[in-house]
C-alpha cells in the first residue's frame, strides 16, 4: 500500500523533507535537529528574536483535531522564523462543503504554500497528505491518532540532553496510559535511537499494549519497582474519558497507584527530572507539589518546544530549493 | 436609491477605488488587472515572495458568510503584499451585540484600516458598505448573494488568457446552476467585455434564469449540443441543498445529464480546457477522471487566484494617496 | 490576600509594568501615556504606519470573554508596533482540556511571550494573572468583570484632552448603567486623577451603586439637571439583558428618560461633546441623530483607541530590559 514513513521522509538525495515519525530516522538526523535547536535557544531570550530563514514562506497550520496549545507553539515558531502563518480549523472547512481532505490540501498547495503542520485524529493522516503533495512541499506531523507525535518527542529529547548532558547510561521511565499515547511511541523510538541504557514503561496492564516489549522496553505494573533508580520520569496525560470505560477504576485509585507524588518519586534517582507533555491533570496523573517542584522541567519543555520546532521547520526548508543548511 | 455599481467603483478622477462588480468596467480596466497579475506570477515561485506594496496597510477580511477557502486566498495575497491582515467572523460580531453592519464597518474604518474584503449572503452588501465609507477606504466584493463574485471571474479570465493566449474567437460554455450562481454572472460580464466570440450556458431549465439571453448568451439544455466545439468549459458548483427542493431530480440523474465526464467532454474542442471555481463535488457536477485529467486547469485557477487578488489589491491601493501605479 | 493593584502595577524601581487599573496611578503616569499616544497619532494617517518598537515581541490576546471589537483594536495596535500577535479564544482552550487558567498562562509564558492582553468576566482576573507571572512579562487588563476597563478610560481621557485642550474646569457627566459598568469606574478614577472640576453620574436609582458618592461624584436621577452645563457627556452602553430583570422598565421608557436626544443635549454646554465606548444601541441609550451628529466624537474615540493602546504597550515594554522610553 503506502510506502513506509522512512521512505517518504527523505528525498532522492537523502535529505529530510518531511517529519512524520521518529521511527527509522538515523541518530545523526536526530542529533542534527537537536544541535540546530540549541542555536535557536538564544532567540528565546529577551532580545531580538526573529530570524529571516523562512521569510516569504507560508506555513499552514492544518488542525483537523483541536489543540490550541500545540498550534500556538507552531505558530510562534514559524513567526520567529519570519514565515507567514495561516491557521485553518480544517474540520470546519472540509465537512461544511463536503470536500475531501486531499482536495483541501491540494488546493492549499496550489496557493503556493510551503509547509503543512498537520494534526488529525486518524493515524497516518500526515503520511497520506505528504504522499500526495508535490516534492517541494514539506509536512510536519503534529500528532496523528495513536501513531506518532514526533515533534513532542524531539523536544523531550532536547530537554533531557540539556538537563542530563547526554543520553549515555540513562534509565528513563515512561508512566501512564501508553496504550493510547502517540507521545509514548515517539519517545520510545527516539530514546532507543539516541542510545539510552534502559527504557521502562509503567502503568496498569489495561493501558500497556501487549506488543510493547518487542520495542525493547521493560514493563512494570508497580511504580516503586519501575521508578527505582530512574534518571528521567516521563509522565503521560491520562484522558479523563478513560474513566468512563473499564480501563481505569476511578480517579482516586489511579492517582493512588500511578499518580506521581513526592513519596513515589523518592524511588527514582536523587537527581531525577520529571517531565510531562501537558496539559497536566493535577491530582490525577501528577501531584501539584511534584508538577511545581524543583525536579519538574515541565515548563522548560514548553520553552524548548519553540526552539525544537523552529529547528525542524528550518531543517526541512533548508533542504528545499537546494538552499543552505541551517545550523 | 443607490448609485450604480460602476459609478461607485471609480473616484472623481476616474480611478478604480472599489472592486464590486465586473458589470460596467471598461476592457482596459480588466486588461490592466490581468497584466499586473502577470507581473506577480513570479512571486508565487519558490523564491522570495514578499513585495512591500501594502506595507503598513491593514486589510480586513469581513466575512459575514463562512468561506475558509476564499478568505485564505485573500489572506495570503494581502500578506504577500506585506499588509497586516485582520480576520473577522463578522456574523458572530454583529449579531452577538446587536450592532448594525454599517456601525461595525464605520468602527473598523475608524481604526484606520485601509481595505475591506467583504463576503455576504445578501446581494449588494459590498456596495452598501462602499457607499458609506470615506473615500480613501477600498472595498473588494468577495461574493454577495447571487449578485457577483468579480475576483473569481477575474482569475478565471487570467487562466483563460494564459491557457489560450487571448480571448479572440473563443467559444466558452458555462455549465450548471446558473440561476443561483454569482460566479456565472460575473463570468458572463467579463467574457463579454473581453470580447470572446460566443458565450453559452448549459443546464436544466429550472437552473437557468429566464432573462439570461438578454445578457447575450445562448442557452442549451443538452450537454452534447452546448459543449459542441467549445474551447473553454467552465463548470459551476452545484449546492447539494438544491436536491432537497424540486429544482434537481437526484444526484444520479443530474450527473447523468450534466456531470462532466470524459465522454461528454469529447464534444468540446480537442484542446478545450476544463475549469471549476471549487470546491468540486466529485461525481455530482464533474467526474474525478476529468477533474484530475490533463484538460483540467482547476488547480492553476487556485494558483492564479493569488496573483489576481494581489493585482486587484495593489491596483485599488495604488490609486490611493496619489501613490504610484503598480504594473 | 492579593497585594493591591497599585503595588502590582509597578516594579521595584517604580516603573509601570502592568496596566490593570487607573485607581492609584499618579497623574504623571496618566499624562505620560497620553503624551506618548499623541506621538503615535501621525502613524494613523495614510502613510507608513509601522514602528519597530515591539519587533520580535509576542503579544497574546487572551480573551476569556468574547469581544471582537476590543480584541481587534489591540491586534491592530500591536501589529503597528511590529509585534507578532497570537489570538486565543481562551475559554475554549481552558475548558476543553480542564487546564486551570494559571497553568494556561504559565505555559504561554514559557513560550517566551512578552505581553498578555486579558479580558475576563471575573473581576480581578488580570490582576491574578499578573501576580503569577515572572517579572519580565507584562499584563494589560482589557476588561475584568465589573471592576475596570482602564485602556477604554485612557482613550476617553485622550479624546477629552484633544477636544477640550485639557481637564481644568471641566464638568463631565456619565450617563446610564453605572452599576454594571467597568468603564464608568475607570473613567471616574481617571477624571479625578487628571483634575476635572466636577464628575456627575446620571441614571435610574436601580443602576447607580449606592457607594458611588464616596468616589467624589454627584448623583442625578434627572437628565435635565444632570446634563445642565456639562462640557462632556459620556454615555454608557445598556445591556439589553437588563430589560429582562426588574432594573429597567422597558426600552421605550428607558429611552424616554435617559436616552440622549438632541432635546436633552440642549441642557449641556453649547460646545459639549458626546462620547460612547461602543457598540452603541441606537434608540436605546442614544438617538441616531446624536450619535451621528456634530457633537459626537464616538468614531474619534475608536481612532484614538489605537494610538492609546500603542502607547500603553510601548510604555510597559519600554520598562523591560532597561530599554529606552518611548515618547
């Protein structure tokens, strides 16, 4: 059917042209993105923060699934690169007039837009779009179903590298609803590629996919065991809708067993950092004292997210037109 | 009551200041817009695409009727001219607080905005607004009721000129729901003014206005006859709501009689082009094989629409302040 | 509980860093804002209107209560200062995912945004947000509950100064629903601080707060008496919802007693000006002949609002980073 993500992501001369998934990307590609992001960090300081790398380019935020937070980070990143940004609530557009998604995207491309940032509730949506656009248009996956959320994983990696100095020898624990999480899938691929020592997932059996061990991770149902000695604790967001089904007993019981409290955190390494992709559910998957505590790097993740998204946009666009590489 | 559109469109020294309708515009005006659009085509290529013609100007997209696609083309065109763009879902604004449309527009003008792009479900809305604003403010009609959609017609003319080299001797067939179509009215005015040899309309009697022959067009109820020898086939969008009334029997029957298929297209000239204002209804007014086929210039129309809207904006604004003419 | 507004508004070296309320601001601060706004008035003319004072800065319009008109004025003001603007319908954002307002704001700040323009139906919302952000972030109150709407009051003061040459000796009458009006509160504070001779409020007893006389104003229930000799007549908007309760008898009766007509206006000074924050209810609190008449400065208020908001933004941001003062 469709060619694999990895094949679609590169052009014929081996340059990255889309960013759809971490799976299959070589370590140098990930490291290059992190290095370029580092060079953008100074732009986030309180001085002039615009660079003209995408001046004259048009970036379309095509969100078929609502997410003000993620859309805003891409909008800010694109504007700091001097791009023009068009925000489309595509759900409204495509359904109200019965146009297909591919017709919508082809029409937008015909307006000579340069890059699509796509979020959709269907796995594979960004891939589908990338496969049907001319080669000079770039596509970034901003989350597709349960499949992948690669820019989130990259900002997580960037945060880990800044906090820990690198990936060698690290033990990383991912906690919560792994089953429904596109974030977790992308994190596991990135951590494996960047060479951490050990990746663990912790959660109730109902929220851990059965095939997960084939990805090279260790599964724990008990927090004390799973967190033992971990250098990095990556919490996942629990959708409150899960409570309505039979996957999770109750908010109280979930928090009691898997909510990250200061007490449970004592099982991790003494200098462990705590991460969360946001928005956080205080008192459900994480206690406020931990979210706001000194081990938390949650707000740093947000800050880093701008630089990492600038880096990914600049990297993809740098490969267009035979233009110069950035970073 | 209101002065005619033509009178309103020109200032006292004969310069175009609003773009409300094609009806009454001289051929030189239309040709000037097409020529200026030609000069903007290079900006759509993959190089620097911003020009500073509207730098410091504020363009307000005032859409009382939803249309993400059309609004996006105006937004992109204005930003490529370096204007600031304000998008207003005016329906929400005016109704929620009970302000009249004219108070809304006067208020926006008082913020020293320079141009209004207006879409409304009522015929004459853009004209009404233009009549009540100070003379330095420009108004572009982005579609008013069944009356006119002049920028769409201009991008269609631009596409025909590019594809056919000019208008002399052309036979153009407009197919579908002419009765409810503001696009068709504007197309007929433009084609007549630019001097094509023949304009035909094709559709079921229920969808052809009775007075249409007074506009100098020939009416056909049969596709084979109407398409015979046509150089340009301009399809119209059929609103699915028409099915609910008694105007159209069923989707199947409509497609069977008036849907453009490869078979029906064989009646046209061998180098005929196929156009559609979008969004298309595949399998209703046009077969996918035709929409995506080699005769189709539908996506070129979208691309051309940016240059043509840039041209119209620059032409109107060039007439302000005694500024230089562009193109 | 919370420190007072005045304390929060200034940094440790006495510079204005937030604009939350007029109450407690010294006269020099208000005069400085008006002077800076004067310097921006030329930018509203039909020439180049961008200044680079906020270039590279990101301004977030955080509207928890819908107001297209007010949001648009801030958006235009920020863009004329060359800032990037992010518009957030925060109501939608915060409720759909259950995040708290403070988490939302902290997350946005972590994206290195520089300024929040906040509107909320709860009194104290802007103050709350300002109290929880790092010191380099600025907050402007764009209306909080019944508490304050200080930028509206400042544009009103700017308009009075332009029309009357100053504040000395002026008699100002505020007419209408003072009880529910955040605008009136801010106007009274500003007029008192700037030293007008007399402030009056006029309205039915049900719409005048009982403690209002402690603010140094005179209360009138009769329009003829209250308007007698007034130099400035500031009308308030009457929410039509008030009709549903028992506060106002009927639209007809309200207009008959408190609607500003040409007849009632004759009681004021012969050169009195008429103001209204908009949007106006024609035939409810003001007759069309007065709103559109020669005494009306309502549209000037709108125009002035852009310059005043540019001034406030530039003043707050000028205090950041030890940057230069503007104006």
